[in-house]
C-alpha cells in the first residue's frame, strides 16, 4: 500500500456529499452550481445538494486538499468572473477510489447476506 493510499483510507467513510462532489469534479473543473446540477443529474434527482451543504463541504475539502481552485479559467465569453471553479487533486482521486472500493465491498457483503438491491 502506498503512502497516498494510506492517507486516502484515513478519510473513510466519506460523507455522501463529499463523494458526490468528488465525482462531479473528477472529469472537469466545475463551479458550484454546475456541481449541484451534476449531482442531481447523476442521481436522477434523488440527491439535491443545497447551496449551504455544497459550500460547507467544498470549504472542508479545500482545507483537506481533496480539491483546489485552479488558476486557469474558461475563456472570458464562457465565464462569469464571480464563479469559483474546483478541481480534484491526486489525493481527492485516491480518496474517491478508496471510497468506491469500500462501497463495492459493502454491496458484496449485503448481497452475500441476501440483501439484494432492488428487492423488497
């Protein structure tokens, strides 16, 4: 196990909002409202982050080094100067992967115990 993996494991289990925010910024830099939209879209509307939850989570994630505010910005005609953009860090990627592994193991154990998702 690498030092980065050990450091990532120390964050587990992740709050659901944190995991969803990491997923939202995994592929591209996003501003806060775009993160809210991505999470809602990704979850089929089942999870709607409030602005308060989003920005409290983002502040904590910035302090923890899971995300950063990149210096680069979109082209001026595609940007609003008031927006703050967020990018996942290598630590954030490692943490998201560690959480995905943890969740996969939980689902595997639930299935083995007869708790099959989608069945009552």
